[in-house]
């Protein structure tokens, strides 16, 4: 097994559901459901309920709800990797509604030794 040489740590959230839409205006409205597999500062990996069609453009919009706050988060990305028929890796493009930092913070799985102090 080769060591991970990524510049940005990947966070593996649990049970974050998402909707994926094509950003190409000439395509028919494509909406697929999926689950977020991992998130980093530069991209996201998602497993969809069914494969993307061949007609789907590589520019996608992913809509999800953050696990703790319930805040909706939308990221735009370009397909970079296809891991299987239903697993895809996307790199973020310039448009992100909400903070990637907030999204990452909420998706971090806290260990027993971590103390989280929240202010309202």
C-alpha cells in the first residue's frame, strides 16, 4: 500500500446525503441522489444512486445539508475521477455557497479525546 501523498486531509463524514445536478444549461434537468464519501479542502467524492449518464456535462452542482447545523451547502465542481460506475471525485470550482471550512468542521468525526466547545 502506498502512502497517501495528498496535500489536503480527507474527512469521511457519515450519512450526509446530497443531490447532484448538471450545470450545463442545454441539458435536460438531471438530478441524482447520493452520499458524500469524503471531503477535503479541494474536492469531494460522492457515491450516486445510479451512474451519471453519458450526456451529463462534467460541471456539476452538489447540494447537501450540513450534519450538525442543518445549514444547506452548495458546491460546484468538475468531474476529475470516476472510481466506479457510481463513485465520482470532483474538484471545487470557483462557486461555493457557504464556507468550505464550515463544511469541513461539521464533517470532522471527533475522537473521544477531543473536547468541542460551541458558543451560540
